[in-house]
C-alpha cells in the first residue's frame, strides 16, 4: 500500500468519461429548451404522475383555464380538478 501516492486511481475522470460529460451538457440544454417551450406555450399543458395522477408541472395557460395559480395546482390530482 502506498500512503502518499501522487496519482490515486480516483483523482481524475478517465478519458472514456469525457463524451458522457458532453452528453450531460447537451441534456441540460435540451431540458432548458423543453422547459421554455412548455411554459411559454399558447395552449394549456400539464405533466401528471402516471401512477396517482398528481400534477407535477403546469404551464400558466393551463392554470388560467382552470382559474388557479400554477403553483396551487402542483400536487393536486387530476381527479380533484376534473368532473367525475
């Protein structure tokens, strides 16, 4: 065992990890584009959890159609805001 190894095996990312870093930057850019399009759309959009129907995100147009503030709708279930 080397106590003061100047080049420990975990000191730097391997060369094979560099493309993954570029991919994550691309992923961040795509997420920003999606968020911008979602929140600036001229139609009402909402993202709901597939399991329980809880609204995870709504855009301002969707909230305005229902007469709510967007923040007030997040966490509500679709059953809470739709007719039975």
